[in-house]
């Protein structure tokens, strides 16, 4: 379901493929991120001031959050998790722009993000531990647990997509109904709620992705530590 706006529904068809308003809005957000990154980093100074100071503060805050969960792999996962945080935050806030709606209020967008997280868990796990060691954890503590591990992988990916979609869709729908029923002045507090909710949902999605990635990496580290302890006895 998509909220009111100019870029809604199916905008074009290219054979079996369709271009929806959510796709266009997502690309607008991506282009805005690229331009912002270029503008903010083209004149880096040794003593940060203004926008550079805010940028470095945001990066440091994200790195600290990752370090609290994965202290030994901050550099490995920061580009992915940090990009998730920034993209989802801007995508959530897009609904505040007249004529647009948040692409994260579209289940296809949140499902795509969840699939990216699903793939990243395995990618980072393999990068950190190797393919054989990573796949072996699906057979721990007993091979009979394999189907349960697989079901867990799928269920948490679905939950990740549905959680973000449900929260953003309901928020945009509530704002639309209030505007339609009560007029233009009443929704001002609702807009503030939208901003707060956008920040919270972006943070939660990124943290859940980080926790899933940490589980894929640290499960191997725990297993190897137990094996070393067993050999040393």
C-alpha cells in the first residue's frame, strides 16, 4: 500500500519489469546521498568545522555503535551497516516531502533491504571465517539442527521486512487520514512523530542487521575457541 503523492503506483513498464513510485523515490534518495557525500568530502580539512564536524560526529557515533557489538570487525561491516542506517533514515523522511511518500512504506522495498541483510550475514561470515568454517556452524551442536537453522534464517528475514514496512505504512496512513479529516494544521505534531519514528525505525533495522551479522561471525569464533580449549585439555 502506498500513501498519497505524485510518485505512486506503477509509472512505467519495460516488458516484464515495472517501475513504481517506490523505485523512483529510492533512486532519488540514492542520488541525493551520492551528491551529499561528494559535497561533504570534497574539501576535507584537518580541523573539522561546520558540516564536516557534523559528518565526522555521525560517522563516529555509528562506528561506536558497531564497536559495541562487533569490536574486532568494525572496519569490515561499517560501510554496509552505516549505509543502511543513512539510506533508511532518508527514505523514511522522504514522506515529509509534499508529493512523495516513503519508499520504506512499500513492502517490496523493505523486502529488498531484508534480502540484502540476509546475503550480507553469509558474506561477512564467510569473509571472516572462510566458507567451510562458516557452513559448519549450521550443523552445530548437532546436524539435526540444520532445518531449524534454515527456518530461522528465513523467518527473521521476513520479520525484518514486515516490521519496517508495517511501521512506516501505518505512520503515513495515519498522517493522511488526519489531514483528510482534521485539516492541515492538526498534523504538525504528527510530523514530529514521523521524524522520531523515522529515526527509531532506521536505527532498529540497522541494529538488527548488525546483530544478525555478528551472530554469523561470532558463532564461528566461539566454536573455534571451544575447539582450542578441548585440544588443550
